[in-house]
C-alpha cells in the first residue's frame, strides 16, 4: 500500500487506512474493518477489486488460458479449483490462497508442466510486479498502453530523442512521447497526460511533487450525495 500511495500524482491531504497506518509523512486515520465502516474505504476497495478483475481478464487469461480466469476472475470457484488440481499453480497465484485449496505436494509443482518461462513468485495484489511480469513475458511488438488526458503515470526516461521527444518506460511498456517538461536521461518522474499529437504521440507534463488535489466541484459532491444516499456538500463530506 505504501508503494501505491507514493506513486500517486498528487499528495493526499489525509489518508484513511483499513486496519493499520502506513509509514508516510502525512495525516492518517486507521479504521478497523474500514471497508465496512468507511464509505470512502469501501468505495476504494470496490475500485481495487474491479481493477484487479479487469487485469485478470485482460492479462492473466491471455497468458494462462487453461485456468478460465476470464470467467471467474481468480476466485475459488469449483471450476478454478479443478483447474488448479489439474494444472498446478501459475506464477501469479498467491501461495496464501493456494494453501487453502491444494495439498502441500501440489503446491510444490513447478510451471514446467504448463511450458511457461520466466516463472516468478508474485502476487496479484502487487500490481507493479504483475505489470513487470507481463512486460517480461509479452513480446515488445504486442505491448499496448491506453492513457487518457489528465491521467498520471510514473515513467523513466530511457532515451532522449530530440525535438522534445523521449523514449519512456512505463511499467512493462516503452513508448515515444513528447515532453512539455525537460527531463534528463535515466530520470524517473510522475507525468500527466496533456493531449495527443496528430501522429498519435502522447504529450506529457511533469506533475510537481507535493501538489494537492483540487476541491471537488458541486457536481461531484452532488453525485456523491446521490450515490451514498446523502444530500448536499456538507453531508457528503461527512459521509466520506
């Protein structure tokens, strides 16, 4: 979680944490069973699970189709259990999860049975490791990265190419983009997508560290009020 918060393009004013605080230098509140008590934590938990399920469907199922991940998203369904027993665990399966399903001798299986390479013990909870693994396995020509204006990413400058263009490393993907902010080769920075050029290159600008998120608009507060069953900015703020 600390890595995820540190990768944000903006500095949080206050962090609500499920169960335990994180070693970070800004105000935090730890809430036991936070996803059930706090609507903010509950909403974040839903977003995290939806993101994880999407990654399972779009990435995991692409490389390990035998498990049928696109159908059950990695949950311990009867079909998933039977596929685990038949094929053994993949490098992306969590050992803590597998220990409740498979006998110990089954856990010792390697990925050789599946004909996999670059087997790596990672967890689907660590999105950075998941993206790194997929970046290692996936051929460079087939890598794609969908970014939209306003979105922030952490990128490393692999090579400066002139005309304000640079080859960037973003997770397991490399792409050529235009930089509105001068960066040095090898430098890592949080960048925000500004626009896209006529030839399809993204225009990126450095997100200054320590920048605080702006106050939500009245329209946002209204939508939150409707979603959480409360009315008005003040009540929505209390609910959050």
